[in-house]
């Protein structure tokens, strides 16, 4: 299975996990099936769901997705473009997120550099096109 095929399956499982409410509600096993045991996710600091920025292993990814699903009630992939080979893929995702706390939606692009090993994601480095807009969608105002 090439890197893009792995990621298509991962994205579907991730979106279902978020939509089902995440940790304690959703089935993490469907997500974990697409993750190498030594998976590492490198998130840029400063976004409402990135925490320390580095999430390792199945436990780390489950903790990240728990935090992610606390922040977002839905994640819809509007468009995806990819380039890569068997072990590496770059994916440009146009995504619509809807924040749980505010109900506000934000459309943005996320570029991900991903490596896979033995049919599972090993490393992911996402870059958000407009991190300020992503953070703003989650920010509560006095009126909210």
C-alpha cells in the first residue's frame, strides 16, 4: 500500500473519530490501525490543540486526538491534492473545521509531510496556512 492510500484510510478514521466525540466516545482502534507503533506527530505550537507540539506512539496520538476532538466538533475535507511515492507523501488539504466551543467554522489549508512504514503512518508534520484564523475560530468572546 502506498503512502497516499494509507493516509486516505487514516483521514477517514480520524474524521469519524472527531465526529463521534473523540476520547471516551469514539473507537480509537480504527485510527490506531493506520499508525505505526513508533508514530510521531510534530504540531506547530500556538494552536488550541497542539499542546507541547510533539506526540509520540499510539498513546501520544490518542491523547492528541482527544484534545483535537475537544476543540473541533467536525472536520470536513473539501479538497485534497497529493504528491508522493510508496513511503512519503505531501498532502494539501483544504479543510473546514467547526469549533465545539464557539460553533464557528473556518476553512483553511493544511499541508502535511508524511512518511509511512509497513502500511502505517510513521511521521507527520502539518503546516497550517492560516493559524490565526484557526485559533480565532476557537476563541471565545464575551458575547459567546
